[in-house]
């Protein structure tokens, strides 16, 4: 009797061991093995699937806390960027970097607040417009654009604004399309492109007078249907191409004047590029893209 129980126990243990070994082998074959606390995470930017025309050219310096916007710098090959929140131990800042990510200098700004900076654009005089209008909860009522002249940091002006079609803070979940992380300057106006957190489908386009009063109600001037959420925007130097950035996506379309809502946007997937959040034109056919993880990419636009 005891011998039978012993044999049964040994048989059960063997079956359990065999099953566990088989499951571990299957997980290893499928790439599903668990990581321990000391396990090294794979860098998404290094594991990226090849995308035609996309090349990693650099890495942001560690001083930049999650690059969320890009604009051209004062010299060829330099660019301004910023984090969506301030650097640890410092005040609100912009950073001048090279295309390879080398830090040229950090510029700490006075007289500005930094709640959720998400985009920076530039006018023909070199003045920067920092969009503090990240609005994940769709409940902010302190949306602000800061106008800064890098050659005269003592002069800072701001535009506080609201959306004409937002009546509740926050609105119902299916109407939450008032988060803006993309902006561009064109012909004296600042254009804002919404990030559709409700349906991942519609980017509403608003505009503000870049030289107008300190308080404005934005004008709703159009919309685009896109398969994703917009995280930044840029217009080519000759004004003929609009680029909208998404998470691991880029949308490209021909435009004429400021009729951005009429653009036919072509989508390009950039799987593995990370949380892409900043874009700026280098020339009429090439853009520089930054990710919150710190990667910098050069992308040659499809012809």
C-alpha cells in the first residue's frame, strides 16, 4: 500500500516537472520569458524595424527631460527643444542642441510658468512660441502661449486662450478632444492641432493671432481625419508641405496657404521609434524628429 502511494507520488512529481519544463521552453521560443528585477529592458529605438528614409542620428543630452518639441536654432545644424516639465533642480528652460544631440547651451527663462509644455514654433524673426497647452484631462482653463526672443530674454509676452467649442471642464469622455500638443507659426498666426484622446480620429485645427491681445478665444478653422493622435506639427520653409507627428507615426500632406484642413495626409508608420513628440523641417524635404526617450531621427519625406 505504502509502495503504491510512493510510486504514485513520484509519477505526479515527474509529470509536473515535465509540464513546467515544456512551458518554459515554449515561453523562451516565443520570447515571453519573464524578466527579473535585474533584467535589462530592450531599447525600443535600437530594435526599430527599418523605415525607408528614417535614420537615427543622435541622442538628446540627459539634461533634457523628455523632448516634446523642436524648432530651428540660430545656426545651421542647431535646434531648440524643451521638456514637457522642468528639469530637476532648475526652472523652466529651453535647450539649444545639435542634430546629434550635443548640448550647446541651456537657457533658463524668467517670467514664465511650465505646467505642460508640448510644442515650440518659430516666426520669421526668430522668436519662439512655446505652447503650454498640454491638457491630458481636458480640464485646463489656463492655456498659454509664451512668446520669447532668444536674443532678448528680458522680453517675454504671453497669450492666454480658450477654445470656442469647449463648454465643460472636462467634457464627456467621448468629446475629449481639447488636448493640444502640436503647433506651428504661419503668416502671423499660431495654428494648433488637437490630440483626439476620445476617438483617435479627428485633429481639430485652431488659430490665434500671434501678435494679438493677451487674452483670446481661438478660432476653429478646420479639422483633419487621421488614424492616430497628433503630437507635433511643422510646415516646410516654402510653405508647401505640412507634417503632423504621432506616436510612432508621421503624416505628410501638400498644402496651399493656410488651408491645412484641406490637406490629404499620407501616413507612414515608424514602429519602434519610441514616443515621437517633436518635429521640425531641416529643409523642404527633410525633417528632424525627437522622441521622449531621447532619440533623434532624420527623415527624408516621400516624394
